[in-house]
C-alpha cells in the first residue's frame, strides 16, 4: 500500500511539473511591422485659386499597438495655376484610435518641410510644415490595406507674409513588407 501511495505521489508530481511547463506559449510574434504605400492627393494650397493634385508615398512603422510612426512625401504638381505647386516631406507619430474589425481610424501629427514654387517661377521656397490630420485604413488582407481617406490641415508658420494653411485629402493603398499579426 505504501508503494502504491509513493508511486501515485511521484506520478502526480511529475504530472504537475509537466503541466507547469505548458503555461508559456510555444512562440511569440513580434508586434513590429513595416508598410509602404502610395497615395493620390488633392490640396488647396492657400495660395492661388486652384486646387492642386499629385501623388505621394507613405511609410508606416508600428513598434506596437500604440507606438507608431508615419513618414510621407507628396508632390502636388497637377492642375497648377501660374506654375504654383507644393511638395511635402513629413514625419511624426500616428495614433490609432480604435480597431473595428478591419477598419482602423487614426490621428497623426507630422512635422517636416513644405516647398513651394511661386507664380510664373518667380521664386522657390522651403518652409517649416506642421500637419495635423487623421483618416481611416481598411484591411483588405493580411498584407494589403486601403487608405479610404486621409485628411490633413497644414500650418506653415515661417511662410513669407505670416502663416500659410494648406489643407486636403488623400486616398491610397499600402503593402505590409514584414511583421504584424
């Protein structure tokens, strides 16, 4: 009887040790992901009567759910009035608001350089550019995301005669190069 009790205790202890080893997951996925995308944009340059249009690229780097960085370059060269055009080169934090199934609304604050070509090629300038914005991304698959809308209100505080405030919207698509869930 004593042998049966000892044998049962050894089996129970061995079973507990085995169960303890199964608590940790067998693999961890890194939350780090990197996506690259292209977009089409329309902006009111706040200088001249026409909206200007163009294309751009954007890069999204996600360290985790709440720490994300977006960088974008935009070249607004179509539908110029008297050769007026703008380009933007911006980077900053991207803040996800909430995830609704495949939809993710977000906000962003980007800082960088805005360039402008003035009427009739009279002058060309480089200015500080602060962009406040947000939008909505829709996941099409594990790798493809449709940027349904992206709004930006820009402030150029060091512009020639005060502050320039271009604003506009973009749509685009991105491809997740690596990472994520």
